[in-house]
C-alpha cells in the first residue's frame, strides 16, 4: 500500500524571527547537515515542535517546589521570630536576676 503525499502549498507568508549570530550559525549548520534550506529547516522544526510530557511534568514539579520553598521560608521566618522573642525574654530575666 503506497501512501499519496499531498503537495505542500506554496510558501507566501513571512514570519520574521530574530536570532543571535551564534544561533543563526547553528541553525545554518543544522540545516546544511540535514540537506535543507534554512527556511525549510525552520518550517519543519516549528511544525514538529510539541511540548513534551516531560516539560509538563517539570512545570508541575517547579510549581510544587516554588510552593514548598515559600512554605519553608515562612516556617524559617516564624522560627527566627520565635527565637528572637525567646532571646528577649531570657535577656529580661537575666537582667532582673542581676538587680
């Protein structure tokens, strides 16, 4: 069974993309290695790009880490405040004892 390949529509629209000189050189090298023009290489790369499940998992992990860090930071702040209050009480008690 031979599949018919649908001819691609003529490219008539531009999408300007700014890249650094190093990025352009890298894209050009990749396109050349693939035997494609830079435009065709970029079109294929753009069409085939889909955020992976790994990216979604990482985003979820990052969100949980940010929330956990905020809770830990708040707990540390509470502990520091408790110690400061305790130190003030101890200092007052020591001061009274000296009098």
